[in-house]
C-alpha cells in the first residue's frame, strides 16, 4: 500500500539523519575573520561556525545573532537613538516571534507577551532587556547586563579595536537620557534576575561557568 | 430499491442520478476507510523503528553517573575538543531508550543541554542539537515532552543560515510533533507555522526535504483539521500562510523539480486535502493544473524507464487529484479550473501499466483517479473509448478483487453516459469478461458486474441475446441465494427473459 511505502521511506530518511555524518577531513585551517581564533579540520564544521558566529553580527557591538530578524531587532533597540525617543511615545518593542505583529511599550511588556501568549521560556536567551551602561556600576555587573538582546553568541575574542565611538555614543546618550529611563532599565534587569531567582553574584557565577 | 426502479417506466435520467449518488456514497465510504487505514499503518511501522535503530549500534547504555559526568564535561571542560567529545559520547548513549529515560530523570539535564544548544561555541551547539535529535526519536511522549524547553530555540534557529543545522532542527521538530500533543500545543503559539513559511524559501534541497517532513507530521496530527489547517486560527493557520502556494510551486514539473522535495510536499498536500477544510482554496491556487501536469511528467518519466523512486511521488499525486476532483467546486467553478486536459487519461494508463508490472498494490490508487475522472465527465469517458483503453482496462480484472471492482465501476461510469457509449462497449470483449467475473465468488465483484450488465442491457438491448446464448442465465442463477445480490439477479433475469 502507498502508506506503507511512505513510512518505510521515512524510516530510511530518519536513520540517515540520525547517524552523524562522517565529515570529510581537510588539513587544519583557521577562521579568517579578524580576531577569531578557531581552528577547523572539516568544512561542514567551519560552515556552521561561520554562520553562527560571524553570520548575523552587529557592526556596532560585534554581538552575533542566530538570525537576521533578531539582529535587526537588536540594532533597532540598542543602537538607534531615534528608537529610544519614539518608544517613549508609542509602542515600539516588536514581538520576536515571526508572524506576530504585536508591539509593546517596554521590553518587559514584550517579554510578558512572549511568555504568556507564545509560551516562550522565561529565561529566553535572545530577549534580555538592554541596560544602559552607568559609570557607577563598574565592570562586574556590566558584564552580566551584557547578556542582553540576543547576546548569547560572542565571538571568542572581542577585538580590542571595537570602535570606541559607538560605545562612547551610548555612554553619552545614557548620561543625556532622562534618569527615569535608566531607572526603568535597572528595574527591568533586576526583575528579570529575580524571576531567575538569582542575586547579582550568583548570576555572574552561572554566566561565567557557561562560557 | 433497484428492482423497483426497474419495474416502473422512468426516464433514464433518474436511474443515472441514483447510480451517481450511490457511487458518491461508496467513494466517500472507501475514502474514509482508507484514511483510517492510514493511521493504523503509521503506528505499526513506527513501532518497528526502535529495533532498526538498535541494530548496528555500538555504544552501551549509559548509567546515571556517566550521563552526569558527560554533561559536566560538556559544560565545563577545559578544552573544546574535550567538551565536544563528551557530547558525542552522550549522543551515542542516547540511542538507547534506557539512557534516554535516565537522562530526562536527571535533574537539570535538559537545562544544561539547552544551555549548550544556545552556547557561543558552534560545534557544541551542533552536538547538543544531535543529542536532542536522538531524544526526539523516542517513542515515548514523556521524553518528547521533556524536550519542550528547547523548542523555542529550535524554532529560532530555523531563520538562521547554517543549512545542516536547520535541517537537523527540522527533523527534530518533526519527530517531536508526532509523539506528543503537548508539544504541538506549545509549538503552535510559539509560531511554528510562520517559521516554516519563512524557511520554505531556503534554496537548500536538504532543508526543503526536512521541512516537508516536519510539515507532513504536523498535518497528520489528529487536531490538524480543526486547529492547524483552517483559516480561522490566524497565526497558526496553514491555509492562511504562504505555505500552500510554495508547496504547489515545488510540485511544478520542469528542470527545477526535485523528486525528494516533491514527495514530501505532495504528501503534505494530500493531508491538507484529506482534511477537507478548504479545498476550493487550493483549487483556486491552481492545484489541479499543477498536479495534472505533474502526472503527465511522471508518465513521461516512466516511459523513459527512469525508476528513481517514482512510485513514491505517484501515490500522493494520484490521491490528491482523486480527492480534489470530488470537490463540488470543480464542477461549479468555470472551465479554467477543471482538469480538462485529456492527456491525463493517457498518462494515467501509462502509469497503470507501470504499476501492473512493478507495483500492483498501487493499481487501486490509479483506478480511483480514473473513476473520479470518468464519473461526472462524458469527455473523459470519450477519451477512454477513443484511445482504445477498454481492453487494457479489462486486462486488469484478474489482479485482485479490489481492482476488479474498480475496473467495473469505471466501466459503469462509461456505460451510464448513454447509448452512444454503450455502443462502443459492445460488441467487444466486455461481455465475455463480464460472464467471467460473474463466476467470481466475491460479492462486490459480482454486484458491480450486475450493475454493468443492467446498464448494458438498458442501452444495448441486442446484448441480451448474446448473453443468453452464452449461458448467461446460469451464471446469474448461481447467485440467486446471495442476500445482497438477490434483488439485482432477479431484476436482471426478468430483463433478459423479457428482452
């Protein structure tokens, strides 16, 4: 019967996928992207590495994202000053699920929507709220806040020459920004961490061990 | 009922209507039975899978301590090679159902795996995804449900660019979808349909095949006709997305047609059509003409004796066409939407010949289409006659009872179109063939033979004499006692003796 045939065929296909492919090996070579130190001996591995870490990379902060969609959202929300201004007046935070056109006033509202409507995990890696850098909270907490919008994929060594201009821009902007905006961001991050049930220190430990 | 009709002098139109109606009911019943058969055969085959997976598997079952150790190594190992190696070992162990159970019962194991899946090390990501894929092979819904924390990430990665990785995610999702309704209940709001609709634009053949697989599993879900396919459920609706158009595009014959991809989407289309949610919509997208052209293409490929897994594509295409033809919309919507191309009949016969030689079990599928083509269309009946296809059709009678019934049904379709058609049926090989089938023991075959005889006698009374001369009466009387056939036998006897 046609159905029996169909399922035998599918079983074959699934078995083929499950057996890990024997990768054709080549002489070891290094990734050519500036600052990347990874070495490979199989082309498939390199292809995956390239797409994952160098594919959708933010030109401002060098963070890598799994898709163009998330990269666009990141650039808009992190590096577009017009966005910040507009978001005070209208709902600008777009839902991250493709096909959903809902927009929200804050990153927090969007996260609530993701969790409630789309059943996303509360600690979804590609949606942490952005926290403006404040000079008072030094390197240590700054590190944990860096785990924001789709940050999860950092290339192995941040190029030192990462343009100081954008970073500087961000800092001056945060100075210029109304203090309540800053406070809101801090509260957002705190509440996210509270949801995770961690303190700052514990958060750091987890993050460092996962690198 | 039938004999009553026989007694009164009614215009032939009514008799034809009655036959048509009954035939439609029969068709619906057959289709329903087949649909149920589908489910059964699927379950049976999936049960075989673990044994196949077990054979040739080198790794041993892992205990709790070992699983924990591998996870720890993967997470915190000093060197990347070490971490990767740990995950590879874990993956091998996860080929065993026992290890899978151990894994999901271990606290924090899925959390760790998801962490690795979303890590910044591409190769670890890949290995973690492979571990998930192993888990997705499980037959147990508890294991599929244990993978729930990973689904949002699997969907996110579908919009990436690494084709191998996307392919893996798709097969994993497809497997998980089959095993558990809870998984489907989560995947739909998470946006699986828009994610698939975006992914279908990938140029990679392997990705498209995997997508077709995942989609076909989603469409076979028991709640699909209510929750997944219809237009009403906006964000998760298959029909409202661009998926149907893309699917049809991939079924268009030509140099770009990839058989593996086409097979997957042909089956997807079949499941959508079977759900009968909105077939006129599909017809509006040009499904009939695309499938018709594809059928011609298949016949061409057969004639060039290219095998290449052809049967795999033939079956769903035949079914899709057959089912779409029963839509009322086909008749009411103007000529442009109907499958008018009479080359389809010739192509179908080429395929029937091919099935006869290589795969007799697919003959009913082809005959089903022939039945639906000829049931309401005089022009297809004319094609059948003018292409001299009656004899080849009769040659299929001995194959099996099911095939016999279908051949006879098709011939009834032709005969009921009127005297002009019956004149082409007899004189000819038909009557001897019928006398032969009357000798069968199968009630359905005999019943259908009686129906055909009735039509023949109605429109070609001269045939009666020849029937009697060839001891037709005796053949009839053999079935007098049969409850289901009694009425018809008596009525035919009367006609024969009167005429």
